[in-house]
C-alpha cells in the first residue's frame, strides 16, 4: 500500500506497522482483505475506463484509490494526534476502532460508480458499494449484524459526501472528501495529457509536484503543496478549497502552496488557505 517508497515520512503513506494515534487492528485487517479481493480489484481497474480512456480525464483507478486511501488514513492519524473528536462511528454506538475502518472502506469504494458513468458517479457508487459491503463485512469476526448495518451506512454516507454538492455529517466523511482532493500531483494526469487532454484539471495537475501532510502549527494538520507554476492554483484554490469547505475540518487543516520553479516572471510565490 504505497504511492512511493520514500513517501512514508511526509504523511503520504499509511504504514500498518507504525504506531498510530488510534486503535489500528481492525483497519489493518480490513486493508489486507480489500487489497487482495478479486472483485474490488476488478472494480478499481474497470472504473478507470470512462474517465481516462473515454473522457481523457484524470486517473480514477487503482492508483488514485491507493493515494486517496493512504492520505485519508494519514490525515485521520494527524487529526487524532491533535485530539480531534470524530462522530460518525460514535453516533452509531460503534467503537473508536471503527472510525478508520469507515474511512478506509469509503476511500476504497468511493469511485466505483465510474463503471456506469463519470457524470453523477457518486450516486452510482452507492448501490455498487452496498453490494460489496454486504459481501465483505461478514468476513470480519468483529461485526455482528447490527454493527454491519451501521458501518455500512457510515461508509455509504462518506462515499456520497466526497461529492461537493452533498454535505458531510461526520468527520469520517470529511476526511474522505478532503483526501480525494489531495490526489492532485502531476502523475495523476499523465495519461490524459499524453493523449492530448488539455482541460483545466489535466493542465493544473501537471503543475503540482508534491503534496505532503505534517503536524501543523496552530492546527493539527499542515498540507504543503509544491507547484511549478500558477496553473496549479486551480487545483488548490478551486478543487481542494471546495472539498475542504463544508467538510467539518476547516478549523483543523492549514494549507499552503509554494511555487518552486524559479523564473523571472513567476506570478505566485506562496498562497495560504
């Protein structure tokens, strides 16, 4: 589970072996299953056809899911270390250990609706994810029937609310929503760019070099974004800001973006949300 070998030190990769600010036994067992489950892996490949091959849009396949899930769990870990209180699992009478399970499953399944269509994909993701959850949740010995229903509901809520028109009612859902926007680096748009795609999402993503998550000063989380030119501002100020707004995490995350490409006509040196 990684997006690069050297990324664990800057909040980009969740390591099951590391010490965490939350109970991690359940989520680590869940991760082992989802990463080897044939149906889930088939969805992660198939869901990339409509956005990339047919619409020349940014990646929404297995790589995107790995990055979003990693960053969601790293973001959650930093928030927990900052004593942020989550409400999704607790409102349902579930355990603290179920918070990262909800986040991991929602991050894994949030885009499977793309197998139907790019447009309105979160709404197509709901029934498809529900079927997957009905199959996999009984495989875990720590959930009885009532707990499976409640976990399933929270996962589906987070999946739906990664889409900006829907307002997250839990911080677990807010984490998935923000983490989805944190996959903005240039590698995500490589294939559509090489195929001639020049939409604003593709061009702006090409300007983003690296995204890192660290403990913040005055907020539990600092998101630092390195970009080569001003085109990357679209990813930061339009897409990420839109996902952060209404997530419930606005007061817990500080975002800075810095241009690192030295030119005489550099338009933007640093912006902060």
